[in-house]
């Protein structure tokens, strides 16, 4: 890998990343992880991470927009993306039992939500450190699994996993986090699982991660006499028991029809800001091979037409999505925004192609128990 530092912005989160030669980050307790899978334990306890995110901090969490995008008009699709073995799938846990908000006849999945985290080696009290992405609950043996993008769990600038990482399924308009309207709870990271090629080589063909979360907390925030917010926490059990979990599939057809969900909020390159990040949005389309982007080590991305911006990173791509159950099969995650016609508007999103390597990371995470 080139040891010369390079500047990199992923438009969907807008997080500025500067990386040179980096080493793998692991935990001493992650010996069960197979070769090529990096597993690292969260720095904070579930109570600490959950209590960190006061109403004020959640409202102020942002994605710092960047100034580099992938403008590749005329680029030829890469032929690298494709199966590396047999087709495989794991079924979803099942449909959620509660009513879900509707948008244009698409029943939005309760499994999808917002991810919050703070930047490592920064002052957590500094609002500039408060960031967010998107993610989704996914089927796992212990019903404790969240799928997202690797750049939503790992900071290549500091070579560390993020701090104070939590997931709020079915996040809606800022209310469900703190005023008693969070029926599904808040789930803090226990283990991060990512591919070695992303952590060590910054290869965005491996820009996916699976996070084992602890049992959730329902949180009510009250402002004390001193003016400070104080959490009242109640355990609500496992993530998958509360919202279900999407299935997982790998080595599927490059050309597939998918739904993508997420919480876009950032600017287009021309400065327009069509989304707020406070509500879930969706895109629908047929995927195809994307051009190679050597600057990002991208050769095996698939993509489709969608105008998602910063904040949607990590949101799921669901194959065979059913409105009746609000479930499908995870075949990708929002990774990179593209301006393919160079009009300063993002018009496509892409994901790493999910193959046997993805299945290896998923299997490691899907069989990891958390209290």
C-alpha cells in the first residue's frame, strides 16, 4: 500500500479521512475471528454510550460535508464485480408487529435506523465530534446484529473504531430518542466486525461492517435543576426480538432490483440540501456494475440511480423486499455517492458487491454472543 498520505472524502457521510500506512485494529479477545476479519470491542459500556447521547447532542450531530466526489461521466462499468462462489442466503427474522409509517405506498422498515458515534482521539464534548450514519438490524443467531458501512464504524484517519457508537431503529424526526417515544430502544455497540482489506488497505470494495449490539435501553430524558439532561434507563431486550431483522444474501446477480433506505442529510456538490436527516427516505432501482475508481480502491462496486446525500451511508440495500412484512435480503449498503454526469448533483449510489468475503465477515458477527 502506498505510504504517502492521501485525502479522501466519502460523500455519503462527508467525513474527511486522511490515511497513510495503517495497521489492523483488533481486540485481545477477538481470537475467534477468522483470517481477514477484524473484530474489535467497543470502548464504552452500553450504559456509558447510551447515556452520552443527550437530546441536545443527537440534535446537533452532523455529517461534515466534503469537497470531493466521484464524477465519472463516460466511465466504463467494471467487470470485476460478480460471484466468487455459490449463491447463498439467510432468511429474515420476520415481519415487525407494529404499524409502520408509509411513504408513497412503501412501508418503511422498523429495522432501519440512525447510527450515532463520536470521532476517536477527539474531545467528545465538542459538537464537531458528533456524527451519524444509517444502518439496519439483520438476522443473527443472537438477534444482536446491525449492518452498516465500514466507514461508519472505523476512522482511517486515526486508525481506530469510533467511540460512543449506538443504533436507534426506526428513528423518526428526532423524537424517538428521548421523550418516551422510543418503543424499540437504543442499542450500543459491543463488537465491531469488518474486513481486513478496509481496515488495513482502505479498500472501499470492502466498505461494509456488522456490529454486535448489547440489549437495548428505553431512555427518558429529564432536565434537572442544574439544567443538565439526565437519562432514566430501562432495559428492553434484544434488537431482533423488538424489530426483527433483515435476511442476508451473497453472490447474487449483479443486475438486481433493490430498495435502499437511509437518512440522507448532506449537501449536493452544488450546495442544495434537499434532505434533513430527521426522517427515513428510500430509493428503488436496478443495480449494475459501476466504473472502477482507483483513488478509492474501488473495482467491485454495484450501483443504481438515487440522489441520496451525506447521512445515508450504511443504509441497507434490500432484495425481494416485501411491504407486507417490511423485510427482504441485505445485498448491499450505501457506500459512495456519484455524480456521473458532472452536473454537481449526486445521481447514483453504490455498494460493495456482497460476495464470499462479505459472507465471512457476516458469519463471524452473526454467531457472536453479547450480554
